[in-house]
């Protein structure tokens, strides 16, 4: 099996802004972009449809995107039984050209399937027994690469101090 390349570490938090600032102050990550109420064309948990939106913040530290997630939907869900206190490790995110083929290589059923758009889907797999975290497969296409590029480009020109937590650019990727 060709190795999956981890491009993102995901965390679930009850405090998006506070967790983003903690990453800035302790790890030099950033800047972080806040994207409230991210919706999906479809979202399932254990094969059942759920209404889910996510408040997220994302920023860059070195070659890795850090994604902070505050779920807005029913519990339980892929993020746990209830909202955690603080900032809890959740997943390793990988961009893949063929989500279906990569899913088969993981050898397990997806816990959650979601469509961001007609072109972009994601699937979460419970791999905690093997890798310690969930694995998120994300369609590798122009839309998802643009999302990752936003964080990379902002980090490359950031002074490490100004505007460490900001709104996602209007009309952004």
C-alpha cells in the first residue's frame, strides 16, 4: 500500500479562539483562520444521516495544517459522545485522489461520510487501534488544495505576531 501522507492534525475543542491562541503562543502556529458554521451537502455517522455544521479554525505549523473543530450537531457523533473540555486530539487528515480506493486500503468501514461539494468528500475511519487517532481521507482536488494553500501562504508571509486569529477570507478557497 502506498503510504498516506498526513497533511493535517485535527483537534476537537470547546473553545476555537482560545485553542488557536494556545497553538500560536506555544507552538508558533498560525495565523489561524476562523470559519464558523461550515455546512455539508450530506453527513452520516455510522450510516445514519445527521445534521452537522462545524466551526473550524485552521493554521499552519511547519509543513502541517492544524485544524480545530467545534461540532454543532447531535451527540454522539464522530467527534465523541459529548463536547470535550479543552483541546483533544482527533484525526490525521490525508489528501487522496481516489477516496473510494484509499478507503478499501484502510480495510474498515467509514464511521462518517460527508460531502463538502459535488467534487469533494471526506470520510473518517476509526484507526485509533493502529495509529492512535481517526484517519480522515479528503478528496485531493483544486477545492481542497486551495483550502490547504490558504494556510500555507498565510504562514509563509506572517510575522508571527499580527492578527494571529482572523476571519476566513470572503470568497476564499
